[in-house]
């Protein structure tokens, strides 16, 4: 018979099929039917041509993808494929109907085809459902991205290009990107895939900026692939100097850096500074100096010379650009302090304007020297402290007392170093007379921290007895009886106390200190001033002998400069040997010189201590001109000429304040032409 199908509403004939003996509609899909006849089973969807397969019997039911057949007296069920019907729907772009058909049961491959076809026609709901069926998360992510792009109103061509890229059709995707003005997307796609040659081919007509971006991406890949030199060259070619410089520095390619430095525009200051900093670290100071000068970076040039300890170069720049004084002199001061050149360090701190820091550092050095029993250094540092206080007295008169205190401590620590060494070391180069003089000087000073009274008195007792100063030795032993002596001295002091009882109560006359004003001898226990005329003794700061000096003042109406000129003038022929002879006879009165007296003085008999303000210039008269006496122009301590010259040659400076001539250095000097160029 003939199978005829009509529209239930319009009664219109939709299609007819000949030679049918049975027919059944699908119970789950109203547009799907099957019929049998002529030894074949036909499956028909919608108005599409039917699909046939061999089958004997009559079709009696159709549910899902299962067909129920009656053959002879046996009922059987068989599954039929629905792929052909699915493809018929897809050809007509009937995606919803195709999805409904697919739900009856198709293969994973059919679901994937449905998803891709629906995606290409932007049937995103169907595509999403299809990819969910096969759990294709990659294309589900693509569907999500395209949904977002649709919300943003992106072009359809851009969406298609994304699809092509996801499907691995990269060239088609690239052409779509390019034809629609999305060169950057092409660049990103090919660089992510490391397909640089294809990118270079397709982007050959792209803008210069895009081609540079491609070079940068390729350089990044080369760097990540452990080809840093290739990467550096590509970064340079693409104009990405920062990354190129970083790579060159990491691999110590100085030659490449220098070439790049000459190629770069001077306006790219930050990158050039990075190169300069690297050259400084590699001690390529000449190249670094040229670079900093070319970009007019004075501060970097200063920092380079400071780092390299090229101080003369730094000073030359600071003298021309005073605003960099602190940048130069502060690190210079610290460098000097680290190299034990403290006097120069103080000046450098002052030049840098860091007087407070200079004073604090010096106080710490002084404290440490005392703690470590480095008494010679302690004396030196106290003298430097006193100099600092004296410099500040003009603005703060209260510091004058601190100056006097530090100056006195400097004298005590300097002198006590000889006593400490005498007792701590097995041998001493000091003669007994010098040790007695030093101990006497210290015995009549105020107490100073760590200056041991026991050590002083023991030295007086031991050396005094050896020299015949028995009265002095008794005095020292008596003082020791009031003091707590260390255990190692107790037995020695006891023995000395017993032995001194057999000695007379006198001191050797040749040991008695002479007052050169009144001409009278003083007892060894009399102190550091004459007991007769109260004149302070002036000591030589090597042997601590009393020097034949008497201090005098100039009249109030005479300035120090005028007094100096009068002293240096030739005296009249009728000059007496001692113009102060009459004043010497008047006890407890200051010695004052008027203009005539100053004219009568021989200049080689006068020593002038030109103390800085607010102290006054002090004048001394040498009673015995045959004894050569010198004064240090820095610390104003007195010395026998022979002692001073010997110690100056041995130590290279004043034995007390260590003042020396200006040191010379051999660093390279930035010449005037370079400074003018700056």
C-alpha cells in the first residue's frame, strides 16, 4: 500500500511513500517516523529523504532510537542510528530540532559536530548543551568567552576568528583578525604558540609598532628558552632597551652594553643610568664617567668617585658645584675615620656640615680608647675633642669649660701611657728621670678616669728610690697606704716600705725642679707650680722636664699682631740680657711687657702660642736661650727641640697631637675640560 502523511490542521498532503505494509510514529519525537515494506525499514525525519536499512517483518512501534518489529510470530527490538537525520537538520541549520533529535541518542562524535556547527552559527545555547553532553570544557570556555563578546558588542568576525583559533585553524583565524583590524590579536596568538615565522610572514605589512611588539615577544621566548644573547639582540632591535640592559647585566656582557650605550639616545636617561651604575660596579670608571657627563648627571658622577674613593675627582666637582659638598665630604669623612685618619675626618665632617655627628663619633672613639687602655689614643682623641669644643666656643661660651677639661684629660692620658707601658711591659725605653717627671706631673693633677693613682705612686716610689729621691719615695709609699692596690703590687709595696726606712729623709739636689722666674729650687712633692712665686711650671711633653720658660703678657693697649712685629724687630744695641729681671723679683704678680720691653726682646728667646679665639695669644720668654725649645703649631705643647725632632721623624708627626703635613693621593683627576663640559 501507499503511506500518505497529511497536516492535521490543513488536511494538506505532506508526503507519500509507496510499497508500505506498516508504519509507526516515534513516541518521543513527533517529526520522526518509520515504515517497512519490500524487506526494508525506512527512517524519515521531517520532510527529508528517508534512510533505509534491511529488515524483515512489520514495524509495530518506534520509541527513542528503538524500533519494534514483528516477523512471523516473533517480536524483536532493534536500535537504529539517527546520525543521517541529525546531519539533515544541520544542513538546514535547524539546530534546535537537531538537538531534540540528538537527545534520542547519538554518538559523542555527533554531539561534537552539533556543537561546532551550532557554535559557528552563534547558536550558543545549543552549542553549550552539546559540549556539556561530551564534557568538552575547552569549548565550553570558548562559548563563555563568545557570550561575553556578544554582550560587549564585538564584531561577528572577531568571534569567528576566536573559533578558528580554538579549532586549530590558526592561519584562517589570523586572516580574519588582520582583515578586520585586529593585528594585535594575530600577534598574541602566534607568540603564544611560538609560531614566530608564521607571524613574521603574516605581519610583514603590519605597522612598525606591531612588528616591534613581535620582536619583543620573540625575545621573551628566546630568553625563557635559555638563549639570552639572542634575546638581548632582539630586545635591542625592538627598542626595548630596559629588558636588553637587564639581560646584558645579568650575563656580564660589557661589550654589548658599551655598544648599546653609544647607540642610545641621550634622552633615555634612566636606562643610561642603569648602564652607568653597572659600569661603576665593574670598576669601569672611565666609561662610567663619560656616560654620566654625556647625560649631565652630576650627582651620579659624584657618587661614582665617592664609591671608587677617587676623592680628588670628587673634590674638584664639589668645588665647582657646592651643593654636592655633603655628598662628597660626608662619605669622605667616614672613609677617613675607617682608615684611622681622624684629624682629616673631623675637617671633612665639618665641610659636610655634620658637626654633631663628627663630635659624637669622636666621643665614641675616645670612650673606647679609654676602655681598652689605649691611653696614647685616648689623649689624642681628647685633644681633638678639646679642639672641637674650642671651635664652637664662639657660638656657645659654656663650651670653654669643656675645652679646658678635655685638654687637661688629653695631657693626663698622654702622660699616663708611659706609666702604663712601664708597668705592663717587660722593658721600657724611658729613662728613670723621665718616669719620675711624668709620675710627678700626674700626681698633682685632678683624678681622671682609668688613670691609676696606684700606678703613679708606685712608679714614684720605685724610680725615686733608684735615683736617690728618698723623700719623694716615702711620700709615694705613704700615699699608697691610703689606696687599694692590686694584689700583684701588695708584696712589692710592702718590701719597698721596709727598704725605704734605711734611707735618709732627703732628695738628690740635682732632681729638684727649678723655678726659672724666682730662681729657687722646689721640693719634688711641691706640685706643678713654684711654691715660692706660684708660677706654673711649663713641661716638655716628652721627658716632662721643667722648661726654662716664663710666661708674660703684653700691655692691654697692644694687639697680638703688633706685639709680634715688635718682637721680630731688631732690638737696640744697648739691650739688657733679661728685660724682665726687675719684674721677676716681684712675687705673685703677672709679668707685663710694654712696647719698649717687646722691642728689647730677642726674637729667638720668645715663643708665641697663637691660640684661636676666644683664647688669647700667649707669650713665653726663654731664660736660657742655649736650650732650644720648640712649640707645636697645632696643639701648642712645648718640647726640647732634639726630643721633638727625633719623635717627629720616628712617628711622622707631633708626638702629642700627631699633626702632619697634607697627605697626597694619586687618584685620577677630572680635568677642567670635562668639568666645563658638565
